[in-house]
């Protein structure tokens, strides 16, 4: 029985995000391996034995594991909430277009323009969420600009009698839900996890890994730096995972949400709906003539 191809592509990743993630973790782990090498050399150079019992590390290791799990779970909750919000953006975009095509004005230009406006919302939302920290756009809020244009088109349609008040209210509900989903994403973006999480965990990790070589010296000897590296890597990897999960929209993170894929899915679905509507209109025109 052979391991699936995905296993080996994860063991030896070649894509840039994965390589950057591995490099960040390895760079941090290497610092503790170097510190372990210095501690081993110090123990070798002096007569006094620097080693201590392993028992304290077993207790502190369990406490460290608990802290890492709590932080990872907190980060995953943010990541999953962001994923559900974008699932809502996909669904509400479809619902809004279906309502417009089913109950909106028969004017082909209005229908095509409306569908393209709704399809533009997701890329505009992505632009808002994925812009570099500190960047300021010159066109205000692109996603809200799109939704304002959509609201005007709905109002014009109902004022002109091309859409019933009931359909208008249903479409407005879907449009408002899109704005609400974006607001939820912005809340995640602008409200990081409490800094106390990071400070406490990073201090604990540093103390644990800097003290670990003292328990390894008499047991593994010159392999102390290598064993320290092997222990430090998964601990620091869990810390990095928790850090990345709390920022689901950052394109610099390996765990970021595939917003490009979501936007492409929305655009494809909406344009397919428009194409089907235009074909149905042409067939109806032929039948009438």
C-alpha cells in the first residue's frame, strides 16, 4: 500500500506560501538549536554538571500543550467564521440575481448591468479585506460603492413599475445580507485575538525550549542541538498555525481563505444565470413572432 500523492507534496512542498511557512518555523526553531549547542559546549567546557531532571519538563510540557491547543482553537474559530461568511456571500449573490432575473424589469440592458454589478461585489470585498496593512484606497470603500449602485438600480426598477414591492423587499433583504457578511469579515480583520495570548504563549515557549537542553545533555550528549530542533519545530509550527488562522484573509499566510476561487465561482455562476436568461428571452421572442 502506497501513500497518496498529496502526502508527498505536503512533505516536500514547492509552492511559495508553503515554503515561506516552513522557512518561518525552521528559522525560529534553529535559534533554539543554536542556543542548545551553546549550552552543550558550556557544559562540556566546565566541570560543573548543568543537567537537571526531566520531571519538570513533563509538567510544563503538558501546560504548554494546553495553551497551544487553546490558541489554535481560537484561531480556527475565526477562520471558520470567515469561511461561513464568505459562503453567505456566495449564496446571497446567487439569490439576489435569481430574484432580479425572475421578478425584475424585462429590459435586457438593466438585467445584464444588474448581474455584472452584483458579480463585482465579491472582488471588491476581496480588495477591502486583502489590502496590505496601512494601505488606504483612493476610491473610498469599493464594496459599499457597488452595493450602493445595486440599491439604486433596485429602487429605479420598483419606481418604474418593473419590479413589484414584494420582490423589491426580498431583493433588498438579500442585498443587506451581503453587506452584513462583509461587515462580519471586517470585524474579524480589525479585531485580532487578545495580545495576552501571544505574549504568554511566546514567553512560555521560549522558557521551555531554552531550558530543555539542560535535561537532554546527559541523555543524548552531542545530539542535544538536533533533539532540541526536533522538539522545537512542532511546538513552533503549532504556534505559527494559530497565528495564521487568526488572519484568514492575509494572502501571505499558508492558511488564508481562497478568496480568488470564491470570487471566480460567484462570477461564473451569475454570468451563467444571465446567459440562460438571455437565451430564454430570445426563445420567447421567437415564439411570439
